[in-house]
């Protein structure tokens, strides 16, 4: 059976996730086999669609690590579908109010936390749980909801978002947050004011008993975030892995 992100977090403390935009299962499986703790399939800026998410989750499961899906903005029905296909967690972008957070939780959690509709055939097969009652009992706790905090509105509503019972975690989008905090003047995740805002979000999430994740563009940034205590750290994207590998190998080949 495919391990859940919750169980991997429990055993390792923090997880590094690959971030895959290309809707090809072999790319997701390769990332899983490269040693990431989990693999995220991106439907917001990546090219994944419902069918490639279904196939990608299967490929990641084959490699024995959990899959996460980032849904498109506001497409909370997709959160239910991705969970039905066996996603271990959902990252929802641009959660800017308690209302957004409640709509997300409503789609992602079974009653009494939400109103997720029943139909988890693939998820049950991957989890190895064949008893519907047991799956219903355990799944709200085993599948994580990450609300992305990446606007001024989200920062203002943070405590209300954190108070929504079906929201398990926040996930900081440091690029969008840096654009928002500079009123569009710059995109710079490491800018001091942006890092201070991120540290504040992390502290408030943990104080509320919720998990916190963030996106890192380099290995060095990811190490920095690991030391700060983030629970989930996304590292780069498939495009970056390809480019970095290709340019490094070409430079070696062309060296005198
Ligand atoms: C952001 O940095 O805005 C993100 O959404 C990271 O994926
Ligand atoms: Mg973003």
C-alpha cells in the first residue's frame, strides 16, 4: 500500500516534495525514485489535468511515496476528485479568506468536518483499506489540506483561516507573497520583508497546532527552511531539475 503523507511526516519530521508540472507519469515516478519524500502534481501553473493526475498518482504509488496535488485556483471540486484518486494531501492556491478556507475544507473532508461526497474507489485500493467504514473513519485525519497563504488578504485573515477545523496546514507561496507585499514592484522570495512575513506565518500556524509548508527554488533555500522548522518543503520543479542536469552535464562535456 502507498504510505500516507501523515505517516511519512510522523516518521521523518519534515518532508521534501518534488514539484511536477509535466503531465507524464514517468516524470513523477522518476522524481519519486530520486529520493524525494513525496511528489506534488501541479494543476495550477503546471499542465496536469484530472486524467494525468490519476496516472501520476499511480506512478508515484509504484515508487512507494505519497502524492500531493495542487489544484487550480478555486477549483475545490478537484480537491475531492484528487483525493478519490489517492492523493495524500491537497494544496489549494490563493486561499484569501475564512470563506475560501471553509469551501476548501468542505470539499476535502467527510462529515462532520465537511461535505466530501463518497466515491474513493482508487484511494481505497491504494491505501489497502477495503472496509468502507474504516476508510470513512480514518480518512479525514489521513488526508491533509494545505491552504496557500500568498496575498495581503490571506495575511490579514490568517488567524480565521487557521481556525477552520478542516484546514490542517498552510503553505506559503513566497513568490506571490513577495509580489503582493511589494505592490507588484518585485518578485523576490528571499527579500527581508517577505522572509519576515513567512516566519510570522510559520510561527502562527504552529501556535494554532497546524502544519506549515513553503516553496523553495534552490536546495540552499530548502535547507534554510528545514532549519526554520517547516513541515513540508517543496524543492524546485521538474523544469528546473531538467535544466540544471542538462547545463551541468554540458558544462562538464565542454570543459577543457
Ligand atoms: C508561490 O511562490 O507563489 C507559489 O505558488 C509557489 O509554488
Ligand atoms: Mg503562488
